[in-house]
């Protein structure tokens, strides 16, 4: 059954105090009090300049014969010019499987006059077409909106199917005085509604009027987006509504989920067919080692079978089976969804004598996993669990950019449920790759001329998560678009850079090593002052801003994975100039977070400077109170990366 998750925008509850009458759901414009019309100063966050006076969200998922119905209503007060920027353009997303109707908007002047937004001002467009998911966006602006005005907009939406579960979170980019949610959940015989609250009190009233559960939230601060912050579900308050089937406790729910997945997979795999056996034999040859056989099968799936949840085949045709396809079908068509590829691997591995099982893994990007939340979607990512003696190894053959022996960072250090036929379920925690495995090795052979222009060739080799990230960015693009993307990234820090001869060997072969090469020319790379040239030898860090600019921090600092960088740069210095000093910035060594070291060597006979930089950051999370320390650390690294050397013309006066 397809599931649509509803994420809406919660903070402090007081549910039972405000019962909502059925008539209120007629969804007309609501009266505005004179105090709101006349107010001139925001009480919650003056620095933002606008606030949500009232927000209403209604979800009716109670009709078992039709999809969910929703209603949304916003009332916003504008206090200054900065506040106007928040309503400059309103975007209403509409995911695939939903439709928007009865959209209306208006401006209310302080004297009560109303300016309605014309229907012709609403524009819908498709903004994303990725991995077969279409997203429509409806946009509009408020005509004649000024400081002191109130703007309102509301709409209804319908889903083709039930939501079944939905998360309500009130935090918006503006503070909100009053947020109201009314939820009529999906119910069925033997199924009731369960809730889970995060960073807010539990619901007090589960028996609202007309079958709707009322939720009222007051004085919600604005959500603050920060660089390198934890997943939003970890830092925002929210309430989850989801159906609960009584199974006798937490263990029974997860055990049943694992058993059902095993039965589904075993029904597809059955006894290995002749095709599966022959293919497995051809893949592994005479290899006998468990890990090596597992790697060969994993690489075969990654390279030869297209995951249609991630990519569209070159033919543009995605084959859709009427039911869960067999491994033979997936193998013959050379395409399938994520679970189809997991099943194919499982069949090939079993035919090769490997002890593999289906595993269901949590996703760290969705926030911390909680076993008390009985939702199958809490373990969204199927993996292969391989038993090797007393240990378990986990593989992801369905994600082509993931090298054998690794997982996506979202699945590292994550909870995983392993179910085996006839045995109790097991919870495991996947391993996390160290910084040394996630390496960007960067080298450059450059020349600096007397006018300050830097030119030469560059090569960057990637491994681990560094490789997965960059490969995933480029692999679905055309060669021309890849060049344009790389050129834009370089010019973002070096605006005058001329980037040519771009090559990405291995981009289309996920089992090969991946690196990027290009030629670079940067006029005015060195600053010329009189008879001196001042330049930054750390080419790869030139033009990069400090990692953390804000003086204060609302959230923890969170990096998805540890990483390391090795830079080896050779710069041929201009003739007629002498390096005044070849001092290197100081090193930073700490067993807790990692290391930073720069070495500068000067080969005077060939007039060449050699710059070696080694950086490793092993930490992944720093609590909010430790922000001043992590900020100071990266500022110290940035100062060292910005280290400048000077060249003096030989004919300059002493």
C-alpha cells in the first residue's frame, strides 16, 4: 500500500482548552480583531519583522473509501520592510499524488480595507522531476502589500490515497502566536491512532469533537536554519500520528515486521533458478573467500542493474511488473526498484553459498531512530546482511555509488533489524567509517607568473563518502552539464578562474576509481604591490569563507561523517623574483578531533615551491554549548589555510 507522509508546519500544546466546532470547518475567512490590525510592534521576534498571527491545519484521513483531505490557512502580520521579504512570493508545494484546489489570498489594510488576489495571479509549475517523483509548485504574490498590513491565504488539497501517518511541526521561518491543528486520523477495525511527541508535551485530548483531535500551540519561535546542524527531526518539536495494530508490545511489532519481510523475499527468491545459478557462477569464478564473493556480486549488481528508484534507463523506459518481480525478471530486464535489487543480490548470494539475509535499516538523515515508534517507515532502507562466522557485514547493492564494504553515511552508525527464517530477530548497529577512509586527495602542478596569474593542471581523487557525494552529484548529468557544474563551483571561490580540459574518468563506471582533472588559469591570483607579489600557496582553500560565521548558535554542530584531505601542490615561481620567507603556518594536533599540518618546501635550484597540507576531522557532533570551541578551531584552520607568502623582485631596492 503506498504511503504519503504529511509534514506540516508545533511547539507548546494546550489541546483541551479550545474545542473546535464542526461549523468552524466551513473554512471561511476568519474575523480579525482591531488589536491585530492596529499593532505596530512584533511581540515575539522583532528582528524578523513579520509573524504568523494564526495558522490552521486540518487533516481528515477518516474516510476509508477516499484519500486524505487537507485544509491550510495562514494569517501573517507585516511589521517592517524585512518582514515584507517573507511574503514577497508564496510557494505552495504539491507532491505527486496530491492536488490543490480553492486557493484564495487577500491583503487587509490597517483600516480594514480588503484587496483580494486575483485567480490569474496563481501560477503552477513543475519544479522537480527527479527519480520519477514530480513536484508541482503553486506561487503567487500579494498586490499592494505594505508595512502594517495583514495578509491571508488558504487552500484545500486532496490526496489519491490515505496518509496513514503524518507529522505535525509548527516551526516556520516566522514566529507564530497561535497554531491550530485538527486531525481526524485513519481508523479501521482493530486499528487505533497512536501518537508520539518530540520536544513538546504529550497530547491531552484525543477525543475531540466530530472525531477530530485538537492541537493548539502558542508563541512558537521561528525555526533557525544553521549550517551543519542535526537533522530537522532531531531539533524541531513535532507530533506524529500513526495507526497502531495491537500486537502485544514493541518486540512483537518489530518481530512481525521482520518476519513479513523475510516471507516476502523468500516468496520471490524460492529455489535459485538455472539462470541465477549460472550468473552467480560466472560472477564469482573460482573465488572462495566470503567477503570477496560478496564484493563481486555487489559490484555486479551496482554496475549491471539499474535502480529505477534512483535513475532512468538510457532507453527512457522503466519496466513495471504487475507484482513483485522475481530475481530472474530483474536480472533479465537489468533494472528494478531498490527492493528488487536487494532480492536479486540475495538470490545470487544464496546460489553462491553465502549466508545472506534481508535487513531493514534506519536512516540518520531522518533523525534518531526510536523503537517506540511502531512504523515500518522508521526502517526505510533495505540492506543485505551477510553472516561471516560470528560477525555481520552489511551491503547496499541497490545504491550504485556505494563501494563494496561501505554504506551511505545515512546508514552508518544506524540501527538495523535482521530477521532470519526460524530465528528471533536481531538488532545490530552498522559500522562508521573513519576519517581516513573518506579522503579527498588533491594535487596540482602550477606556475605563477610575474603578473600574478596562476596556471597549471589539477587532479582530485576521491574515496569513501567523499567519492559517493561527488559522484552522485555528477553521474546523472550530461558531460556538458558536468563541466558547467564544476566550473561554477571553482568560480564561486575564484571568480576570475578559467577552467578547461575537464575530465572525469570513471564517472560512468561505479566499480572503478573516480577522479577529476582540469586545467586552471586564474588571473590576479597573486596581489601585486609595487615590486612584490603576495600569494596564497594553498590553492584549494583560496577564496573559501570560514566554516562558521555566526557568533551564536541555536543547535548542535553536526557533520554527517568524518573526513580527511591531502593536498600536494607544486608552484613554479616567476623568474626574477625571490621568495622572501617560506614560513609555514603552525600545526594543530588533537587526538579528539583530528589533525592539521602544513609543510612548505622551497627548491631554489628549480625555483619551485612545494606545499603539503594534511587535514583530518574525526568528530561528527559538538553540543551547542561547545560551539565557541569548534568555531575557534575552524577559524584557526582558516587562518592557516589563508597563509600568504611574498615574492620580491630581484631588481627591487633593499
